[in-house]
C-alpha cells in the first residue's frame, strides 16, 4: 500500500546525455547538421544565416530583409506562400536575432515534396514587393509608437544603447529609420546574406536517406555558391561613458528599472559559474531579488536577472517594474543584494538549492529531439560543442561559495552598472 507520509526517493543528477548531430558539408559550402529521432513522421528544418555587418547609415537592413522573406517571390505571392504551407498543415516563420537570422519549417515528412520548394524559392528568389515593403514600414512604425508608451520597452532600448553602443546589439530603431528602407537596398542585402556559404542547416526529427537526398539536391546541388563572400564581421560593443539614464513619465504608476553591465560570453571559463551566481541573484523564483523585493517588500510582482551570451560579448542585466513611489527604495535594495554577494559567502543550503534547480532545469529542457538541437545550436555558434554541457554540469555541482564571491567582486560592481529608469524616480 502507498504510504503518503514517506516522501518519494530523490537522487542527484549525475550526468546529462545529449544527442550528437551528424554533419556534412554540401558542395556549395552549406553546412548540414541533423538529429534523427526516429518515431513520428515530423521534422523541423532551420536555415540559419549570420547577419551582415551592421551599417549605422542603414540600421534596419538585417531585420527588415529577414522579416520580408515570406512576402513574395517572382513565382509566389505572400498569400500563395501562406496558403500552400497551411494546406500541408505545416508551419513556417522567419526570425531575426542579434547574431543570426533564420527560416524555420515544421512539416510532416510526407509533405516535404511540397514545402521544400517553397523555402528554396524564398531563399533564392525573394523579390521584396514594393506594396509589402510599404505595409511593413507602416506596421512597424505603428508598433514602435505603441512600444514607446511602455516603460519597460523604453528602459530596454536605453539600456541596450548604453551598454552596446552603435552596433547590432544596441540598435534602437526610430520611425525615420523605417522610412530609409527601400527595395534596392533590401535586394542587395538579400543577395549577399542569403547564400549557401553563409547558411547552416539544422534538421531534427524523423530523418531518412530520402530526406537527406532531397536537402542535398535542393540546397546543395541546385543552389549555386555566390561569387562574393558575405561580410559577417561586426564592430565591437561601444559602451557609453554615461552610466545613469532617466526617462521621466510624470503620470506613470509604475517605473521600469533595467541595470547591468558587460561581462563575458559562453567562451570564457567564468561563464558557467557566472550563471550560478546569476541564479542566486535573480535567475529563478526563489532568488534573492524575488525574496527581497517581491516577497518581503512587495515593491513588484516580478523581478529577475539574466546573463546573455552573444557572439561579440556577454552581459548581465536586472529588470523589473515597480510602484513609482518605491522606485528609489527598490534600487537601494538591489544594491544591497549585490553587495551582500560581494561581502558574504552563500550558505551551503542555498547553494544546494540552486544547484538542484539548475541541473533539474537543464534536464527538464531536454524533452524532445528539437530541444537537443537547440542546445547544440547554443554552443555551436560560440565555437564549442556538447562537451560544454559536461563542463557546465560539473561547475554547477562543484562551484564553491568562495569562487562565487570572487565572481561577484569581479563582475557585480554596482557603481559601474548602467542604470536606466523609465517612469518616476
């Protein structure tokens, strides 16, 4: 009989096992990685392209070129693309990120013959119709107007600009930037960026020789290499000299707080332990910032911190929206929590809780083959491989309170943080 007075047995997580991809370089230079799960007849295919070098004179070319990929080719209109994909029960989207842009297709294997030619058409023959471009410009300008009414968005824009400067990472689009977009520039950007030598294909799901042959033919043999190499170099982050920014909104009921600093990215030996330190500070619901500023003081519904790993750099940030009347007090409490990490050792009890949370989160995130592919992509673009996660796991299990205090004194200098307030202060 089940005895509900006895807790179920739990065991420490010893190892995380990740699927390793198979790899092939296609004849045109396109890189192909695949993760075979067998099982259901479903596949996810991602065409990932490194963004071209940031041009301050035309700052929106990377995101706009990607966003408009699905808006028509010389053979298919935007509505025809959407209808044909929907008819197959597939899902297609174009996504823009700081370092990369991508096209993602989810489809049943039996519909690959119908869906893959659509993607090929988009990647080789997008025409950026003037009508769709003008619609995009109007929509984005309207969205920007709405976003600028939100304190958290204003604070995020100011923070990114201060920390990263005039780079892809610090891009804060203005209405007039959208007006600069024109079809000629988009087509030139498209031709340079969306080429085989700048493409990495990640495939996950039910994979057989027939699928691989289709990909190799369509995106290898039939996709000619470009004559010029894509310029994917990027300028280094240019942090501002000013460290405090206040955007006043007299009628604000809440103030948005965003603060942080440049740190290191995933390639640095400190990064895994810095993730542990961040989790203690504000990286989960039981963090110190949540316990103090939400649970104890009641200043906010939520507050958190995070570490980012980008190609050129990394950063740590803290973000929250608090009652306008307690904004100054909230900032003081954030400073207090940071200084405690610099001056007092984390207890073994708290550290054990954070270790279990982080390892459990990693294990829980590996729910299917798509998750394994995502984990690989995270490290692949840092020039690493899945061995990173073995080192990460070991650091989480063994990092000491003394080491975390050292990292706090290295990276958590509150006086050197960029601090942004939008609302009242």
